[in-house]
C-alpha cells in the first residue's frame, strides 16, 4: 500500500519498457503519413513517404519486422 505523500520509483523493467516503446514509436511514426500523401503534397508538406516513397516503405516494413522479432525475443514471448 502506498503512503500518501510518498514518491515511487520505476523499476528497471518499467524503464526498459518505456524506452523500447519510445524507440518503437520513433522508428515507425512515419506510418501515419502514408494514408494522406496526396493531402500532404497538396499543402506542400514534405514527409518521409513524399521525400523517399520507395525507401520509406522498405524502411517501415523492415522496422516493423525487426521490432516484432526483437521485442518477441527480448521479452521472451516465445
């Protein structure tokens, strides 16, 4: 039970989970730009899928596979 006014600390597993979540988001956030390439181009917004259309697809696909494999192994999901 937590005592009022007492601060709590995150354990190392929680810190690792937060770090890995942040890295996963950082390396896959460009996925949100794929559905609206036409709209972004119309307003002059330069996104990764507009700047490098083929490369961004390969990078995103690779990142998804790599993160899926790595996180499954890291957390020993089996």
